[in-house]
């Protein structure tokens, strides 16, 4: 007797760049699960209908990537807490005919730091987040839940940092994207964490050009970028002795809850998967 494979996938437009099939495919093989994880490129005029009729897709669940995380949020029957806080869903699953959704970006961000930075779980105090886009929202929400505060948020468009402060409340302090102001926070002795979330320094994008020599050596530095694997910011941080971690681990960890929901086993991110993704990134 043959049983049908469990199906899941990633929905986006475009979706060819997504690393998710590589991640889930690796875990399916490693855990010996009869499952399939595909890419679904859904054009903008079809996405809302696709999500509204998700049951008909034959999928047990899906990841949702750019630019559809807000569409996914609006299509949910059951909204889980992080998705509710962010107004965006990246992980969907069917349960008793109802479409459930959550956002795992913030949990993935924290899990990456917990795995790579000794005693990160005991860290608190103030944080500086550079950027105020979708990824920054997830990071700021997760940091707030972990008890960080105040959280300074510097963004080129300061209104976006202000909107985050308004929607989350608490100690979120928007600020101008201005070197002098940023340097003041960098050399603040109460700072414990520096997070970079913009596209500056990404392969093919302009450089970040941020001096961090004013950081206390115990400040943890992290960059959400994973291509290149080590940005100039991470290289600089390591050179001057700050604990530092790049973005590849966040990409891997944000995938864990979806895999567990769809395929019924919780994968453990390991060196084998990191090696596979590093090899892919080096080729592209
Ligand atoms: P993501 O989902 O990865 O967060 P996004 O929502 O498009 O992507 O956010 C991109 C972030 O990079 C924003 O903070 C953006 O600043 P603006 O809100 O002012 O657009 C930031 N960013 C992109 N290009 C930038 C640049 N040249 N200088 C400064 N910030 C930049």
C-alpha cells in the first residue's frame, strides 16, 4: 500500500530565490518523511483567491514570502499571537478545515542568537535596531517579548520607526538615520545588542558604512543579511572582539515551526544543513 505524501510549499511572487525548499527538503530526507515541499509562484491578481480557497490546493500548509505576508494575515480563520502583533503571517496550516497562521520570523531571530551566542538568554538592557521594515518589526516584537528595553529604532524614513513605536507601545524609541545620533547610542554603556535589518551591505546593494569602534566589547552584534554570509558589519564586530552572528541561522530557525506543524516532527538545525546552504550561496 502506498500512502500519499504530505504536501507543503512556499508561496511568493517571485519565489525562485527562496531557500525554503532546500531547507525543508533536507529535513524531509534526514527524517525519512514522505513529504513534498514545492514553490508556488502566485501572481498578484490571484493571491487572495488562492488563499481564500487554500483547502483546494491540496497543501497541508505553506510558508508565505514577499510580497504576500499581509495578504496571508487577512485570509486567516485563526490568527496566532505573533502574526496578530505583526499584521503579517509567514507560516500557514490547516486544522479542521480552518486556515491557521503565525509569524515565525521573530522566534527564528531569537533562536539563532540563543544557539550561537553564549548566555544570550540572560541578556537584557537596551538594543539598537537599524531599519524599520517588515523584518525589523518581527525583531523588535521578539526583543520586546524577551524583555529588552529601551529599543532604539533608527530608520531612513523615521515615520516607519514611529509607526512601530505606536503599534507596539512600551519603550521603543524612534530616531533619525543619522551617523551622529547612531554613534551616540553605539557608545552608550547601557547598550547590550545591535541589530542590522536594512538591505545595505547585501550582495548587490550599497554598503552600510557604519563605524562600530565605540561599542563596548560585550555588546552582541547581529545582521539579518546572509548573502554575503559575513557582512562588513559582522567582520568588523568579530575583529574587535564583539560576539557576532550573521543571518543564515534566522532563515533556518524560522522554518522549524512550519515543518513541525505540517510533517509532524521537529527538526534540529545542524551543521549539515548550514553547510548545504553555504555551498548554495557560494555558487550563486
Ligand atoms: P524587510 O522585509 O527585509 O525588512 P523592507 O520592509 O523593504 O524589507 O525594509 C527595508 C529596510 O531597509 C527599511 O528599513 C529601509 O528603510 P526605509 O524604511 O527608509 O525605506 C531600509 N533601507 C533600504 N535601502 C536603504 C538605504 N539606501 N539607506 C537606508 N536604509 C535603507
